[in-house]
C-alpha cells in the first residue's frame, strides 16, 4: 500500500498546467463506444478511473490504446454486451455505460455500482429514464439485464426529479442513437455535460440546449468518430489553488477553464486571496492569513458551488481567521475528511449537512487516511499548510482523479514523496 509523506510549512510558488478532466473523459469514453469510426481523445488524464473505463471498453470488444495523454478508441464492432461485476465495481461511474450500450446495441447486462463512499448513491433516476426510453430492465442478484424489445431505444419526454449528472449523461448517450426525439427536462448543467455533447455533435449527434436545463436530442442511425480535446479539470484546478491558498504563496494555473471555475473562484476570492484570471490563466496570491468566508458555502448543482471542491476549500479554511460554515446539499456523506483534519488540529463540528469550521492559528502533521478522492486531496492540502510531517494512506482514492499529484505539488515547491 503506497502512501504520501508530506512535509508542510513551506510556501508554494510556481506554474502548473491543468490536467484534462476526469468527469468529462469518463462519459466521453463511454460515448466512444457508440461510434463506428475511430475516436481520438487528446488531453485525456492518466488516471486509474480512466484505465478502468478502458478495461470496460476492452471487455466489450473495443480497441483502446494510450500514448501519453492521447487515447485512441475504436468501436467498429462489439464482441459482447455484458460488463463483468468486478469492472462495474471498480468505478461508480461505470453506470453511464448502460445508456451507451442500450443506444449502440439495444441491450446490456451491468451491475449496480458498488460501495458507499459518499453515502447512498442510488441509480433510480437512471433506471426510470432508461425504462421511459423503452428498455426492459430486470434485476437478478445484483445484475441488471436490460433490453429494448425493438432492438433500439425510443425517444421520450423525461423530467429528472433532481439534475443528476450521471442520469443526464445516460439519457443523452442513449438518446443519440434512439428512434425519434428525446426531451430531457431538469437536466444537469455541469460543464462536463457540455463537453460530452460537443464530442457527440462532432460525431454527428443532434443535441440542442446542453448547458441549460432542457436538452433536446434527435436520435441518429449511427455516429462516426472524431478527434476531441478533453476540457480542463475545474476540480483539479480548485484543488491546486486551494493548496496554495492554504500553504501561502503564489501560483499560475495554465490551461484553465475560467468561466467554468467561476463559482469556485468567487468564493475563494472572499478569503482575501488576490486572483487574476484571463486567457486561460489564473494567477493566485495568498495573503498572510486567509479570512473565513462570511456567507454559508452551500454546495449546489452547477452553476452553484461544486460539491467536489468542498473538501479542499474546507482544508484551506481550517487555518483561516474566523469561522466558515459549509452546507453539503448534494451527497449525504461527504464530510468523511473532517476526522483527519481534526487530527491535524482543525476545529470542525459536523451537524448533519452543516460543517462549522473555526479557523485555528496552526495545524500540525499527523497520520491520516484518505477515504475518498476529494477528501484525500483535502488531506494533502491541510498537510501542506501544517507544521511538521504528515503521512497519508489510502492514496489509491487520490490516484483515481489526480494525474501525478505529487509531481504537480512538487512543481509548486511543496514537499511530498510517494512511498
Ligand atoms: N442520485 C439519486 N438517484 C440517481 C442518481 C443520483 O438519488 O439515480 C443522487 C445521488 O445519490 C446524489 C445526487 O443525486 O446524492 C447527485 O448525484 P449525481 O448523479 O449528480 O452524481 P454522479 O453522476 O454520481 C458526478 C461526478 C461526481 C460529482 C457529482 C456531482 C462523475 C464521474 N462523477 O457524480 O464526482 O460529485 O456528479 O457534481 O462525473 C468526484 O469527481 O470526486 C465525484 C464524486
């Protein structure tokens, strides 16, 4: 089991190019499964979740190869429609292969993605939407056997009870090759949805309205391939900016997606950091001590404050002057990092969906275990701001979403070693 040894107390300074976005690459890889021509994805991040998606593609008969940050996927002919349970369990977002397979082959056999990392993550909205599009879904010992009786899904009018990112992606994928038109209301508006749709449009899909809450899709007979550059990862960006804000110092983030990061940047600016953003670059300078954020930080669907940035910002605010209050509205169990932050000397009280963070004068190094991806990144953030040495275990969670995080932190002058 690998771990990170982080020596805190050093100001950060440097320049970093933002990696490609995990949450955009994964649905786009699922979409490539629907394309008869070759798909070339550039800026594809090298992450364990991306390799899990590649294994799923492989077991369905697609060719998938990587060279540096370019992935080449060929799904000319498929050899099967069944995804083994162990592959489904490697990655929770494997469920988006359901819509892609139903679109491409009219059938699939998947399983309920396992685990309980961020609280219950049901797939009821995914199943209801696929059923509305004509799929018959039978559950058999944790396996979901899905079939469109006419061999092809049908367009439908669907209104999601909540703008779920994954359910929106599943509907879009399935609808692109369905018969007729689909209208999806209360769709998620996350930037990654727009990136998926722009990829699909290049492949010949007819999608209108993405980025808004109503999306219309006219199904096509087939999709071609294309070359597509994966958008930059706004959450990785938020993470590295939070690290510099927490440890003190200054940095430039290049290849940044500025409008997409605005909901995060506008909150980070309230901590007293100077932020200048333009032409794909974000400059941040952290003052002597961060200020607490006065207004409650409420995680909300985009364009609200992103739930994925809650933990890293909380780590930065642990040493701020004053009290900050978080309200987590997306996931039931997304404060698991707080125990480790408290071990490092933070003063954090969690009451249901609310976390009250009273800024302390200093944090100290500690042994801590990462229990999820963003929570793990928060532990590194706090460790960089802490006096002394921290040992962070459970780092396979962190490798799911951050490409060579230790190299990125080292480029900023932070001291971190993987052992
Ligand atoms: N939900 C349901 N039923 C459903 C689907 C979702 O109740 O059928 C609930 C979930 O339990 C959750 C809420 O709706 O409480 C939001 O879930 P959503 O479906 O929007 O999230 P997701 O698609 O599972 C994606 C990202 C997450 C990110 C969320 C919210 C990917 C691969 N994952 O998850 O990213 O937090 O959207 O923005 O895109 C991460 O990168 O660390 C991560 C967890």
